[in-house]
């Protein structure tokens, strides 16, 4: 699927293909963030009259193509191409949606579709991978954020035929497709045979990464993301007790619904602005505020981000950062800070058009700049160092050493947690670093006061 879109009202946050719909009435126990309407953005009062020469030129070009193009082109195809060209020339996120496009938009919002599980954006006539979705054919094949699709089933990606290339990525489960991929830091394309599946995205996965430390992975923002988060985190706390801290992993999260992003942000905030949007239309000027009810009761948080963290995921990152609720760790985010509205033309056609910019609580637009992490981490992997065995590693290894009178029989003094840390670091370096930072924040929060000597 393409890059998701950010919606408010009929809006959606991310990009081509996620439907922009207001979320349904919140389930019981769900906080409902307030949306207020700030003053509308000013617009120029100078009329922009249409130049008749431009209209004549359009008509002439239309007629020339219809009469002289090497193959016959019917009027319906010509008009669709003209509309699509007009919208695609505005920005990468505005587009014309036919019946199939609307169906894809709805599928992305619900997380149910047939395809490969990748978010794709058109960039300078190419197909750039924004993010692979967890546990999908694309993710399992090793496709990563920043990769470029240069061929689909052996056919080079052509800027003039980009819509058809998009459609090729989807299809019935069980059907085969071969993508020629150029990895971000490589100059050697590789062929990746893939089999389409029924993509049923569970956007929230949650577990304790260590006793007392929750790991929350959100892969994209769907209709049910906030209620699902509330349910799963509530169950974890009831089972294991209050958490000392939590890691919110938004790496390679391409975005989704604005309402879902606002709901997730509100789940970790007791007050403050979450996000504001401003555009030329009155309905595009909104401000969302948090309500009392932090699910973690103030326990420290770390948010993991990278260059695939986009749109709605950036709203959550910005809200938690600007409200000083979480530390942001990782790489600069993607930088999609604009909102699209889906405006229906009839039952089978619509226009998805950029209608507003969004701003973090501090009033900053992240458009084309992204969110800078509080703690930067390069995209690295680590390997455990080879080291020779040591005969004496501590006092306990010395002959005739005195025993610790308080030690328990059979206690393994070498089990200090470093082995688990090494295992996590070799599997996911950024996550291991985030956990170390989180532990430091938790210790600072709960450390007992040191008695004063008199």
C-alpha cells in the first residue's frame, strides 16, 4: 500500500491510501480528546482570475493528444489523466481516487487488504519505501525504510505509469510478484520474489521487555489503535503490576488516522495540547487537547523513532516530546507535516487533497524537516566481542577468599544482567540503548532519599 494519510474529520494522516474518516464514538473508558477551533488562517483577498489563454492551451493540447497520439486515447482516460496530473503536480500526497482507490483507502484504515505490507511514496518518479509493516511478506523479505523499488515483475518503474505500479503491489492472496529493490546504502539492485498475503495488521503489540518495563510497538494508526492500546496495557498492568517505565516503538511507522494519533497521545498525557492544524478552510483549523488519565501514571517513557517514522507517528512523537512526557531516541523522523482531506465527488470518486499543516504543541511545523531526537542514535548493529576466558574475574575466584556472610546459597553472582543486555543489543541495538536510558529515568524517579549523617 502507499504512504498512509492524516485525517481530521474526513481527514487522515500519512499519505496516499489511508481513508480519512472521523473515528467512531469512543468505547467505554476511552478518553475523548477535545478539538477546538482556533482562528482561521488568513487568505489573500486578491482575486486570481483564470487566464483564457491557459484555457485555450489546455483545449489545444487535449485535442492534439486525442488526434495525434500514437495510439487512440478515449475522452474518459484523457480526463482522468488531466485530473490526476493537476493534483499530483501540487504535492506528493494529493490525488484523484476512483472506486478502486477509495476501496484501498478504506482497507488501509481498517488494516485489512491483499498485498505485501509496504508503505510506498512516489518520489521524483520512483517508488520509495516509507516502511514495511511488521510480520508481512515485505518485512520478512528484508525490505527496509528508504529502499527504492526500481522494477515490478521485471518492468522498470516509470513516472508516467506510476499509478499502475502502485496497483501491482496489491492483489489476491497467494499471487506472486517480483520486486527489484535498491537498498538505501547500496548501488546493486536485487530481485525479491514475494507472495501476496491477506494483510491483517494488528497495530499494537505489547509485552514486558524486562520485569517492570513495558515495550509497546505500534506499527500504524488505525481505527482501533487507541482502544486496543488501552485494553492491552490495562491487561499487562493488572497481571504484572504498575510499570516502572515504557518504551513506545514508532520506528518505521508510516502514520494513519489523525484521530488514532490523538487518542494514543492522550493515553499518556494528563493535560496539554496534542496537536493543532491550520489551513484555509474553517474546518481545517483545529486544536486537540489532552485529558486527565495517563495510563502509566507518570512512569517515564522513551519513544523510539527513525527515518520511517512519519505523519501520525510524528504527531505522537511531537506531542510527547513537547509536553516533556517522553524522551525521543533514534534518528530524525520523515517530516510529513501536512493533512489531507478526502472530498467526495460522487459515490465512486473522490479527491484527496492537502488542506492543512499540523503543528506540534510548541507551535512548530515539522514539514520536510521531521522531529529531531533528544538522543540521536545511528542506524547500527553490534556483535558480541570475542574475548579469552579469564581464570580470575573477581574476588570470588581467588583461593581461600572470605565468603560474604549475607550471600544466599547457590546464588549466581555472575548473573548481573549483562548477558541479557548483550543479547538484546545484538538483536536490536537501538532498543537496548532505549532500555538503558529508561532504566536511568526510572531510577531517578524512584530512588530513595539518602539518610543524612549527623
